[in-house]
């Protein structure tokens, strides 16, 4: 789909519908392509049960300690 700057302003609903159909939208300004809106690929969502924090009732550690391990610290990559 091609959309002008005016289309983005007045017909954004049509642009969003095109993105929902996984179409890329070329943005035109004065007839020249300025950019492209790329449809977001659907994430391959995993199950909640596969997350390491799920069902930690039997854990001896505190919730904050578990969350710190999952999030990682500021200097974790160093």
C-alpha cells in the first residue's frame, strides 16, 4: 500500500488495517518515497508454564531474589 502524509493524517484507520493484513505501507511525500511502515511479525508466544517464574511456590528463595536473577543486574554482561 502507498500512503501520503495526508493519508496518514486523515485515513490512519485504513493504514492500520493494511498493517493488520501484514502489508508494508510506503510513505510518500510529494510523490517520493520517504519511508516504509513494516508490519510487525507476530511473536511466537510461548506458554506461561514455560516461563521460569511460573509456579515457584516450592522455592526457598524470596520473590525479589528470583526476580533479580530473571531480570539480571546492571553489570551482568561485564
